[in-house]
C-alpha cells in the first residue's frame, strides 16, 4: 500500500482550469484523508437557504428572537455527496453525539444536538459553518487529481475558515501561499 501524505486540516484550492460546476472556484477544507479516501467541505459557496429556514425544515424549534438572529446566516453547499444531509464544522471540538475530531480544536459534527445547542444558545460552539453535503474521494482519487494539477494545497487556518466572508476565503487561502491567481496557468504541465 502506498504511503500517503495526509491533507487533514488543509485547504484544497481549485485551480483555474477546474471546469467542474461543483468544484470550480472552490475552497475545500479537508476533514479526513487516509488510504481509504478523503472527505471535505466546500467552505466558500453559500446557498440561498439560510440557517433559520433549514432549522425550521428540520423541525428544530427556534424562538422568534433566535430565528431573527439566524435568518440571513447562510447554509453552505458542502459538496455533491449526500446533499440532503447536514454537517457542522466547528470549534472548539466539544462533545456531540456524532463528531469527527479533525484536530484538537476543530470538529465536524453530523448530529442534531449541535444544532439544538446553537438554537438554544446553551454552550454552542464559538465558531461554526453549517453545510449540506460534502466532497468525497475514493482511495487514491484525490492523489490522482493532485497529480493532474487540479488543486493547490495550503495549511488551513481558522481565520480564513471561520472569520472571513465567504467571498474572501479563496483569495485568503491563495495569499497564504503567496500565489497571485491571475498568474496561474489554465494549462497543467509536468517537468
């Protein structure tokens, strides 16, 4: 079995030649990466569905005051896999029913208890992103895409992940590498 370099807690930055409508101009946070494949969330593509509406559709009771606070808070398109399933990327890690510990500080939770804590404001995570669906790769698939120059990789940082507006996240990740996106070629090559 080939030894892989794990990209957990890294960003994938779509190269300009990425013409897939799901992944073009995306920034993906990698939450899991091992010999079985990889899982990540697109963190810069908000949908038209706000969090208040999502909670209402999920039958999670929200007070009118909290509903007002959460309306306008976007739900992200996390990726094309299981687009009807919700995921919360958050910090701190916390103790939820179904959480993948990405780092000692960041978790990816798919259980409803985290949404209830956000709604009730009872020990909610300090920072969170709510997404529908995720991006997934089978064994060796991401490595193949990296070899084809489909993605740049950069260490993730919580400032870009949680604090910047969605439209600034991709540029911030590129800046962290010292890359000017206007100077990137749309044609991949290998030396």
